[in-house]
């Protein structure tokens, strides 16, 4: 699929970054950041996901079609999460008219 | 392959959604339950799995360059690291069995009143469903790797024909990404509220 061949240096660099992020997220888990603990943990997880997809899965050099499919998929995932959570978070806020 | 991975995103996405909703409903109980999981094995396993992703990508690179022996070598290394991950996972599950943290009649989580035990069971149901589904994907991935190792050993893959290795690599990295999200959600994010065992 991808004709581009990355250097070993790139792959080992990405791997080192992934390990560093794993250590950081584990260490930060013991610090009380209140609600931001979740934000930081998921932010780091998203960074790791980007590193893996862009470099290890070669999305960096992939065709526009591949990128479009991936972004479309993530968009649907976002829709599913946000719509369902909107429903759960606002149930009972307004009451049901006519009941 | 990408289309298949998108369906997989939605498949796992449903479980992440269920987790998010119930965590929102019972945050304190989930914090206690999540903190009962030992963090060290999970973190070590994350490193092992990331390492297997590195060896997998090196196998793909070897295939791109047409280096027959290197493909076999890196695929075997990936399989071994995947095996280590599953082994550690088995140890973690065994511990949960011994501690009666498996949802069922004998379930008991220390430090929680009786009326909240059910909510803790909910956490462990999600824990076992999510890590179990992930482990199942790893086992399928291991089967794919074994097939590829035999084929690569016969010299089937060259620089001109390496799509199976490429596609298996995408699958393996996807399973890695699922774990990248499972690890903080199940092991980490509630840790600061209640210091559990390492």
C-alpha cells in the first residue's frame, strides 16, 4: 500500500516516544489533578494513538482515500459517544411534557 | 482492511461507551474497584505490547525491502511479545479469581458496603469484557502471525508482494491502540482518588 520506506531511526524514535508517554501517564496517575486526571490520561492516549497510526500504520504516507475513511470512522465514533452521552447527561432536566 | 478496522472501532467503541456511562453513574465505586487492580503489571504489559508493535513494523519494513530472513525473525519476535502479553494477562486474571473479584455469587470487593457491591460487579464485568475481547483479538492476531511465519519461511513474500504482512501489521497496531486506551481507563484515571496496590 505505502511505497515509502521509513528509516529504522524513525521507528525507534517513535517507539521511544511511546515508552516515555507510557511512563508519564503512569506517573501522573498518582498526582491528584481532580477532573483533569481523565483529561490528561486520555490526551496522552490520543497522542500515542496518533504516533501509532501516523508512523507504524503508515497513515502519514497513505492515500487520501485511506485518510478519509479513517477520519470518517472516527467522526462516527464521536457522534455515537457525544449523542449518547448528551442523552444520558440531560435526561430528566426538562421533564416530559404532557405527563 | 481499513474498512474492517473502522467496524472494529465501532465494536470496541460500544464497550467504551458503556464504560463511560456507568463510570459517570457510579464514579466512587468505580474508583475503588479500579484501584484494586495492580498498576505495575498493566504498565509493564503496555511496554511489551508497544514493543511488539515495533517488531511488527520492522517485519513490514523487512518485507518492503524484500529481506526474507528478517521478516521471519521479526514476526517470531512479535509473536513472542504477544505471548508474553497474554501470559501476564492470565496472571492478572488469576489474581482476580483468587480475590473473588469475578462477578458472580461469591463476588466481594473489600472496602465497599453491601449495597454497592453490585456496582463494583458492573465495573469488573466491563473490565473482563473489555480486556477479554482485547485478548481474543490478540489470540486471533497470534494465529495470523503463525500463518505468516510459515508463509514467509517458504519465501512467499517479496518486495513486490507483501500485502498480507502489511495488512496483518495494520491489525496488530489496531489491537495495540485499543490497549493504549484501555490501560488508562481501567488502571489509571481513578488512581489518585484512592491509592491502591502497585
